[in-house]
């Protein structure tokens, strides 16, 4: 038969799934011989049964009663014994810490008789009645469902009647009166009496903690922290000890090191004459733990010894809650403590130095997310006020600047030395100059793979997108917040790309030394040294290579400094923007082959120069150049703008500009309802004569130029959006033809591997066939996610993902972390079939997921050769690739 209850002497830290984190660690401390008030843990399994069936699991009551008897025997007192009661605390404790999210009930065992016994045994009448009123209040609200505010109301009435400023001014008689008033309140509200039977109190408290697993707060917390819904909580039943018995008692929390910086040394807060709950609730001001040292050196020395024991045993930063009862120290809880990113790196390095953990363990203790946080300047969160609005944190960092509402204004002000934040409903490629000029991009629409998000991330620029509560009025050059605050152009705002907050005014910033290290290679003591060591370890153990998505020589050079081992995706369409757009327009509008050829010939040298620059920046390393991908009409002016221009001219009685008329015809001809599913990728190459040939020639001639200059160019040519091997075969013939042509003309043999993106389900499912024509695969997981789920990557995140996240359909956007079960499955199939057909097939990923920590682990496990991500994510990907290999 299943067991549902374990005494603290029976468990251990490796039983956290069953006993919850708190229960497992209480057991571990008990085993270590630390002073833990005795108790037992009801398992998460019991909770799951209760939540599934709505009934108390069979046998649970018996087991609890047996463990209680054992506890009573050890204590030499019975639960609620009238003359000297044993009292218990009942606390939740899930597998993953959910601080304050579930219920706690203290002082179980008090009733009208035992409160008198407690008064006598403690010699403190006020304390006894205060404990009793706390129990009635906690039990009444948590177990019996009376609104907490009603209790506060009653307390308020009594305080007023007594002229008392605080609870502390109420004496024993007042508190006894309060207990009566509370009991009456419960009777009125529920029709039931507060139970006098200690056993019943205990039983109902345990079930109430089970139920609190599904409380609103707890559910919300789990969603945000990605904690599974079905784990359930354990319940810890423990002998009460009291920190509020007078000046020689108290409660505190302590860390074995500073959790913000990692500095070694006992660190924490102490509250004399108080229960633990008072410390956490921040009711009274705590004193630094040093004060305990001054007042009670023996307790302090014990605490220090126990903390050392814990840190050596857990081989990590531990935090604890403790209580001192009449000078005697009790350990109430410990766990491996949460810490800031900076502290994580510092502690890992130090514990390695101290020989407590191996370098690999040190690497396991830090994270890519933490590293990302350390790479950007941050807002000093202690100094910012309320946020104006919240959006999606699409690209991390902290930026301050004057709000501007179009690209030209951004460029103008930036040129004059002003820092600006570009605010748009959403961005388009036209906004690029403004985005480059801005410190941050803020949009009211679009998700984490919207144009603004992808481009900003690529530039390492702060981006908060999809802040739907903002009403952006580009015409009037202002935005309005939900509460009606109007922010005019030029007003300084601060955008926090870590959590999506937007503030009015300039929030104070803290600079990143870690970023300087990646940019310059300069090492310095402290944090930077710890980061450098983690990076070295990661590079030493990782199997995955890390490349960068880069479209310019500057990005490529930056990525290389950040440790990129090549370019995994050069999006050539990004090279068609700005002034060159006119040339692309001419190519699209060409009425015959000659005109088209002219337009293409004008583009050729420009493209070649781009490639020369990138190949030079990545000399000796592979550069994957992707042939043009997006629908051509993206390079034409906006349809509505044109129509309006023509209609206005006509209304004035003028003849519309013939160029406008011609453009509109072209735009109409090329208009697609679903451009993402339309004429783009390989399809463009197959239907627009000369386009591929021009691009391949530019690549090949760049290779020749670099070779002649003594370089080692390693260009790879990648065909996007292939769904059928036939598409690739035809395109590839064209590619090979041009490569051969340039080789013959130049006398320099140009060998470029030709591969394909796998970004359509059909490509993944027919990967074996496609591999016959492809020398490498690169998963375009942005499109693959879009097409697998049927989610428009530009729309859905802002439109309804928050509802999907709320409903728990997924815990993270599939555009952010790879959907392992669906998209991931397609990746696995394509890897297996691709390699079966061509064992030496090189496989990478270049969608946004390439820089996402969780996804990097998946790609490692799936057997990919490399991930490619934006330059600023390269260190994160290196670190996570190392951790994945542990
Ligand atoms: C992809 O689809 O994942 C990809 C890298 O291509 P793009 O984002 O340019 O469509
Ligand atoms: Mg794509």
C-alpha cells in the first residue's frame, strides 16, 4: 500500500518530488543532526489523490494519527493537552518553491482549554492568547473560508474601542475578547463553530493546504514560473517553536552568502521577539544579523556553524529560516537559495576554487538567461516608480530616450546627439533607419517575432513590443496610456527590455562590465573573471558550434568577437533596403528582359561588396548566405498610400504621376492575401528570371575577390522555403551553373556547398529526399513554427497568446522556446532521415530559437551540428551549448 506520511527522520533531500522541497530539506537537516523541531510530511502523492478524487486518501487519517502519536511520545506532551499543549504548524511545501503562494496554519492544538495551559507553561498569558487569536484567524480564513478582511475589521473595532495604536498595545484580556469576537464572526459567516478538537483542526488544516494548490495566487505563480499544474504540494506538520516569547527569542532568515553579489559570509535579517511570519511579512523592521551576534553570541555561533555545515553538505548557497526560543536555536527550513545572476557566476567560480564542486558543476549552476541579464545595462529597479505600461520583453536591456513617432524624426534627433525611443504601432522595414538611430523600440502591436522584435534583437537593441494598452497616435505624435496619461513627442521615457515595463522619465542605469569583456576581451577581477571562466568551460565541453545571424560586416565582426564560429544566416533581403530599394523596384517593374537585366546588373556590385565585407569579417569561417526570401511586394510602396496619392491627384483634376500608376498596377498584380504563404523563398528564385543568378554571381565574385586578396572565404549558399526536392534541384542547377561560370571566368575555382532551409513541415517530412540535393540543412524554426501550428508569426502573439498562456495551452510562446512535441518532432524526423540519406549532412538551426537556452538543449540532444543566433545571443548560446553537453 502507498505510504502517505514520512517522519522527518525518514526522508532526505533526494525525495523532493514526494516530500516537496521543504519536507525533503527538513528531513535532510534532521539527518545532519541540526536542531529541527520534530515533525512529519504528508506527501505530494496524497495531495494528488485528494485533488483528483476530492476525497481524503484511504488510510491517510490513520497514518497521520500514528505519526502524531510518535511525535507526542518524543515530546512528552499531547497535541492540545490542556495543561501543557504540544502545538503544531502546518505548512505547504511543493516540489518547487512557491513562496507565499499557499497556506500556512500555525498554533494548531490551541482551544479554549489549552490556551490556559499554554499561558501557564509559558508563563506568558498575553502570548498564549495572541497565539490563539492567530490560530482562529488563520483557520477561519484558510480552512473555513471567511474573508480575511472581516477579521481585520473586528480587530480594528477592538483596537479603536481600547484606543490601541497597534496589536502590541492589546493586553491578554483584549486578545481573549478578540478570540471570542473571531469565533462569533466564524459562526455567523459559516454557521459552524471553530473546532475545539485538536485532531480535527489538524486534519482540516492538512486538507486546506492541499486545496490551496489550486488557489488563484498559486495558479498564477505556476504559470509565470512554468511549474507544472499536476505536481501537488506536500504538507509539513511540525512542532511549534516560538520566537515571540520575549527579548531572548526571535526569528530570522539567513543566507550562507550574499544572494545579490555572491560575497561569502553570513547574510540575513533578524527580528527579536517575533515569529518567522513577521519577518517575511515585513511587518516590523528587521535588524541585520550582526545584531544577533552582539546580543546572543552563542546562538549566533551555532547559526554560523550550522550554515557552514549546510553549505558544505549542499555544496551550494543555502538560505534558512530560523527561530530562537529562549536562547535556543531552531532551524525551520533550508533550501538551495535563489540568487541574482551576478551571484550565480560568482558563487560557481568560488565553490570551484574551494574544491567543493567540479568545474562542470560550476557550469551547471549558471545560466544563459542570467548571462543575458548581465550583458545589458540595467535599470536600478530600487529607484524606478510605477510603470506607464507593460508590453512583451522582446529584446533585453534598459534604454532611456525621448519618445519619437517616426523613423525620420528618430534619425534627425539622433544625428543631433539626442537619445530617442522609437514608438510605433508596429515597425516595417521602412523604420530601419529609425530603429538603428534609437536606443529602444516600443510598439503597441506585434509579438516576439514581429519585425520590431526580430530586428531589435538582431541589433542588440532594447525592444518592448505589443504594449497593447498604449494608444499610439503617429499623426498627433503622442501616445496615451490606459489611465489617460498623454506622452507627447520629445518626452523622455525608459524602456525595460527585461520585463517589458515602460516608465515615464529617465530611470537610473547601471552599466555592464560583462558586455565590455565580450567586446574587448578585457578581463578583470570579480564578476567578469567568473563569467570568463564559465565561458571557457562551456567552450571546452560543448559539441554544438555557435554561429551568428548577421547581414552586415559590422554585425559579423561583432559576432566574431562574441565567439561566433561563422555566420549561420545572412538574410540577403536585408541588403535590398534603403537606397537600393529603388533598384529592386526597377527589377520588379521591368517590362522586358533587358530592363530586368539592367536592374539586376545595378544590384550586383552592391551585393558583392556586402559579401566581400562579411567574408572578410568571418575569414576562415563559414558564412551561410541565404538567397532572397520575402515576397517582392514588400519592396514596393504601400498599396493604400499609392491609391490615395492617385485619387487625390485625380480629385484635384491633375493627371496622376504615371510612375505612381505603374507602381500601383504592379502592387495590385503582386498583392497576396497571405504573403507569408505566397511568392517568397525558393519560389521567387524559380519564377523571377535572373534573380538567383545575380545573387550567386555576387557571392561567387566576392569569394574570388577575397581569395585574390589572400583570404580564406568559406561561403555557403542556402535556399529558403523549400518544400519539395524538385524545387531545390532546379534552383541548385542554376546555382552550380553560375558558380562554374565565375570559376571559369576568374580562373579561381569557387566551391560553395549548397544547402537548404528546412522551414516547412513538408520539407521536414521529406528530408530524406531533400538531402539528396542538399549538402546542409538549416532549420528555419520561425517559419517551421508558423507553418506547423498554422500561427501567423506576425499576428498571433499579440492577438491571443496571452489567453493561451493563461489557459495553460503552452507555458511559453512556441516562437520563443521550441515546441518539442510538435516542431521538435519534425526536427528529429528531418535529422534522422536527412542523415540516413547523407551521413555527412551538416545540420544547424537559424530561427530565433537558436539563441534560446531551452531550445539550445533540445538542438544539442537532437544531434545538430550548430545553432545560429543574433550576435548578442552568441555568448548565451555558447554557455548553454556547454551546459547541454554536461
Ligand atoms: C526562419 O524562418 O526561422 C528563418 C530563420 O527565416 P526568417 O526568419 O528570415 O523567415
Ligand atoms: Mg524563414
